[in-house]
C-alpha cells in the first residue's frame, strides 16, 4: 500500500510540474517576438504581423519567403514600411 501511495504521489507531482510546460507550449500558437534592429524595438510575430508581412510582399510584388530567410536589406525595407503603417 505504501508503495502504491508513493507511486501515485510521484505521478501526481510529475503531472503538476509538467502541466505549465505543456500548456505553455500549446498556447504559444506559433508566435514569437521579432527584434527590429533599425527601430530598436520588438514586434510580436503573430497572425496580425503575418497579415502586414503578406501585404508588404503583395504591395512590393515579391514572392513569398519566410521573413527570417529574407536578406537583411529586405528585412530593413519591411521594417521601414511596417513603421510607416501605424
């Protein structure tokens, strides 16, 4: 009986300590913060930022490329455009 109680206690502790990590990982939803070195600020790269980025690609007649894979000059041009949109 003591062994079963100890096993259940360890299981409960493991679940309790793992829950925030599992839940936090799921709630991230694929967004991250992106640093804008030209304006020294951060942008949350979420669905809203993706909309702006897609609009910038469309307006500037560019093929779609993930932002992180763009050349530094293109990233700078995007941030300049992005800050002009507020």
